[in-house]
C-alpha cells in the first residue's frame, strides 16, 4: 500500500526532507517505523530514538499498533520539551 510520510523538526533535518510517499507492506505504525529503520541511514538515525512520536492522519498515536490504510498520512515528531 502507498502511504504519505511527513517529518518534523530534528527528524526532518536528519531525513533531509519534509515528506515522501512510500510503498509499504507494514500493517501498523510500529511495523512501518521498523521497516523504515531497516533501510539504513538516514532512517535508522532519525527514527531509531524510542522517544520519536508518531501521528496517523493528524491524530497523535499513543501506541504503535494502529492499523495503516491505503493513502494514510504518518507523521514523525521528536520529543518535545517545554517550560
């Protein structure tokens, strides 16, 4: 299936781009993240941190078990600090 990937902040910097479309065989968010990390650099560096947050169709994911669907948008965010 084809999915749209979006990268933000330091993840975007590590990836060298803000978005891309990709074909995937992954069924869930975490499976997609794992598939991307297995591609090597820059994916492994940008998505290897366990603190990276994910959103599916603009809704923040609490866990990685959400199912993907054709044409969905998956976004990756670094951890956010504030004060």
